[in-house]
C-alpha cells in the first residue's frame, strides 16, 4: 500500500490527543471520521493554492505549460479507512496513489526515447507532424538560419536570415526540427535520461478541525 504521511510531529500529536481522551471507541471513530474529511478538504485547498501545508509555494514547472499542477490527483483524494484507533486518507486507484507519492516526496523519474514516442503517438503527434512552437523557439535561440529566398522570393540571394516562428512551424516537421536542434546543440540523441521531480506536498492533517471536534465531543459527555 502506498501512503502519504504528513510531518511526523503533527501525526504523533494528533494520535496522542485522540488516544489520551477517555472517550468510547464510537466517539473516537466519529472524531477521526470528521477530522479526516476536514483534512481532505484542507489538503485539496493546498493543491488548488499550489502550496505546501506550511504555506510555501510549490516549485514552478521548468516548461511553459499552463494549468494547475496535481489538480487531477487532488480531486480524487478521499478517506479510505476509519476506525477508533486511526484514519487513512489516500486514493482508491493504485496508480493515482503512486503518482501522488512521487510528487509528495519529489522522487526523480527515468525518461526514455520509447516513452517519448509513446506520449507523442497518444497525443496525435508523430515525426511527420508540423514542428512545435517550442521547437521553433529553440531553433531561433540556437541561431538557426535559412537562405532569404526560402522566406521570400524578394529575399537577397545567398543571404542567411533567422526564420520567424510561423515559418518554422509551417515548413519543418517535428523530426526535422529535432534533428537540427541536436546538430546545432552538438548533442547526440539519448536513449534514457533523468527527469528531476521536485517535492510538491499538499497532504495535511487539519489539527484545528480535530481540536474543535474533540472539544465538542467532550462537552457532549458532560
């Protein structure tokens, strides 16, 4: 089973608080059930805010890809088990739990040429598809140039110019752009590589909710 555990100090404080109470098992279970739901809610709130439980912002993506990180993973977070002695928050689907674990702890991944091809095929992109805007920008950064006559019939013969992004995406394929980038970068294509994964935790025990619910139950006993 894959689990995500908040900081040990918080976890122990919560368990000690509940165990120290002279409450019947059913009441302890009720407290933990409510506190777990509150913790799930708070954890999802952290994910929406793209921050850690202590309020620090997550490290941003290296790419320019937009959209919230881990939004799909956070959406399916739920309470999976509750008893008088403890509660478990996690995911019912093992793959979701695995992805959440990787992001929570920042475990580096292995990338491969085969995986990249698989992703491209799934997205409908192949080596014959039009070069991407990202590739076009990279080519311009590498000072890629073509003869002016290729850009315009009125261009000076023999003169080299940097092509605009639009020209690159309309005249080069993904495969061609990739090959030119490797040549200009003087890099050989890799078959495997490391993909750094910064830790982006959001799972949090809502201690405030637990304290409030515990006090309410204690008042109900009097």
